């Protein structure tokens, strides 16, 4: 046992650790789809959503409702960050990019910062 460790044990001190409090933001988008004849066509509409944002290290992307419906879809994106302001900015960026890339009308948007 090293002398430094013995000294820490004698003094009853624990090594200092920084505390990180993660913040989580959840963005739920409800889409209206037109012209999807089967689930394969529906999945094709959302390929960009999974391919682009599904690979980001601070995001989780999933279809959370309406999986079997051909005329609508609900997708949820969870973002992890160090501050609620950072999460809000990130979700703004994602929402804007989804509007530009996904060929489906957005009917409803719900946000929550945890």
C-alpha cells in the first residue's frame, strides 16, 4: 500500500469526484402520412430520421406509437446534455432539420425537459 493511500485512509478523506447532473429532453412528433400503401413505404419515409439522428451519441430515436397505422406515425427523440439550455437548442435544431428532411406533415409537437 502506498504512503499516499495510507494517509488518505488515516484522515478519512475520500478522493474528490466531480458531480455531473445530466439533463434529458424529450421531443415527440406526430406525423400525418399520405400515400403509404404498406408498412414498407411508411418506413421509407422515416429512413432519414433513423439514419441521421439515430447515430448521434447524445440522442435516442424511436417510433413510439402508431407502428401499424399507415396514415400516421409518432416518433420520439430523447436528447441528453449538461444543461436544459443546451438540450433546448439541440431539440430546436433537430426539429427544424426534421421539418426539412422528412416528407410528412407534422400535426403535433410535444417537448419536455426532465
